[in-house]
C-alpha cells in the first residue's frame, strides 16, 4: 500500500535531481546529462503512480466513512426504552418493534425483532428475546 509519505519522499528526490540539473557544469558530458534526465523521469513517474494509488486509497476510505455516517445516522433516529432501541416517532416516543441489540453491536445492522407465535426473535441472527414491548406504528 503506497501512502502519501512515499509520494512526498519521491517528490523530494525529483526536486533534488532537478536542482542538480540546474547546477550542471558546462564541462559535464552529454551522457551524464542524459543519465540525470532519465533519473528525473523515473522519479516523476514514481510520483505519478504513488499519487494515483494514494488517490484511490483516499477514495476507498471516503466511501467507507460515508457508509459509516449513513449507519450512524440511522442509529441516531432511535430512542432507547427498557434497554432496547426503537424507531423514534415524530412525537419523540418509541414506535414499532425494537431493534436487535446483538445485530446492532456485532454488525451495525438495525434489524427489527419479530413476534412470531409468541416467540420474540431476530430474523437475522435468530436471537431469542422475552417480554419486549411493541409500540403502535
């Protein structure tokens, strides 16, 4: 994984090579000059590749941050009642079925617990719960 520090270090080398080219003595032969130009070209190519990799990595991290923001925004729209999170109604009161605390803590998922034949369970993780309060929607 290429990071920005590598790109900056390579850029520093390229700048040093460019400064060396400016200070070339007229007595320097053409072969040595061409070698310095080749070194500069390689260093600039390395910078371009490193910056492209860093851009891709930053884009990936930004996507991950955006996904986490969306997930936390959903969590903020809840209200806690007797240790369980519920959707928050317009009046600030709990609405509907509670969300599964196991799925929320392990995977960050907001899965509603269902009451099926008097057994309250999570359809995602199959967690079993008792004595839950279900509010009108």
